[in-house]
């Protein structure tokens, strides 16, 4: 039984300002704090998976590896160290000379909501040809986790290689962008939030609730992915796929910072499925991990350990 998760994608240094309210165009605001925090949608997923892994699958603990590119600068080194400290194999994170490490400018408001501007830097040097270097790892992996902060042709090459090597694929279609059927048909589980789902379907952005979820999830599934997990934030999530249809309500918590909650959700879902949890239990586990993460500041700084998620769930049985 395969017991590894490979995350391929972005590593960013997050420049995080906290503000009372998010700025509007033309406005200058005085913030209250500034921090440099390891982030990037790919690295956040790897970090969270590393912290959550550890249960036995046929006698083996789930192992997590990251593949991506950083610049030849101190940020790249710090991001790689942050992942290694979470137990992630970072051998496939390579340094590229002459380009800066990816960066993200993040404002976090008092309600925990944020705005993010990403500067890809070295993340855009992660090229389709690099998928070939990862075939050996894909052959050993239960899951390949992807997001959209890497070039789209790299994402597609990785999806194709994963399918050929027998690894299941989970795509977080964030940041939102339109995707073709060829790419989508290589995805086993796609995990859009409401904005991303609307964009995939060519519909105007709308706030969705659980009542809208079945129609929306089925429509996204008709575009090619084998299964859809619609992430609806504080409303919870909805699964439509070969395992039927399942709703999992979110846990009520006081949000401090929503940054990387979606990344933590995907990581937890992949860990749970690799461990052999059934879909309803895996969705509940992922909701719990995301709920704990929003109670804390930052991206990788907010990812919970396995013990924290188990303790959170134990009092909500
Ligand atoms: O999903 C959150 C992440 O988005 C941040 O860590 C930032 O780096 C951007 O990639």
C-alpha cells in the first residue's frame, strides 16, 4: 500500500501586515503588526501534511515530500528549513540562481479575512520537464497535491505523469483561473471554494451555501474530475464523487486569520485518505484541521499538529 504524499507547487515568503479593516483602492492605512511567515500554497500544504502525518498505513507512517523551486536567497533557505522542521522531505525543492524566492504581500483584517498579492519569482521556474524527474516519487505516492501558483503547463505535466505512475491527484484550483477539460480530466479530486467553482463553470461569482452545493459540485464534476470537494468556508464542505455525496458541517471557531485554511484542509484530507479513512470521516478531519488553523495567525505557523486535531475532535464527538 502506498503511504506517501507528494506536494508539488509554490513556496513563498509571506510579508504579513495586520490592519483593522482591509484597504480600499487609493487608501493608506496604518497597520498594527508586520511579520515574515513561511507560506506559499504548495509549501503550506506540505507543512500541514507533515505535521498531521504519522499514523500507520500497513505498518508505515505516512511520509510527505515537497517539490518546487526557490531562489538562491535567504528566504529560500528559510522556507526549506520550515518544511524540514515539519518532517517534510525537501530533496526535490531546488534552488534556482538569479531569481528571487516567491513572495506574497498579505493584509489580514480584524475579522480574519485577507487580501493577497503573489510575486511568483522562482515558482515560475518549476517547468513541465521537471515532472519527468518526479516519476520515481510518483510511483511510490498515494497522492500528488497540486495548486495553481506553478505554471499551468507544469501542473498539467505533473497530473499526466501522476496518472501514468498510479498516484491519485488532488488539485486546489487556487488562485482561481479557468481550466480546460484536458487538465480537469486528469484530476481525481478537485477542491474549489465558491469563487473558484463559479470561475470554472463560467458563472458570475456568488456566495454559496450548502443548499447550492449539490448542483454546483455535480456541474464541476461534469467538467472532468472524478470527485469534487466544494469548500464553503464557515458553511462546511460538500463531496460529490464515486463515494456518493456527503456534507460535512464546519466547526464554529473564532477566526483570527483565514490565511492557508484551504491549504490545511487539503493537506488534512490527503493525510486522512492516505490513512484509509472513509470520505465522511476524512471531510470531518479536514474541517477540524482548517478550523484550528483559522484560530491562529499566519500560513505555516497556523498548521496544527495531529495531536491538536485529535484533541479538537475528541471534545466534539
Ligand atoms: O493560501 C495562502 C497562501 O497564498 C499564502 O501563504 C501566500 O503565500 C499565497 O500563496
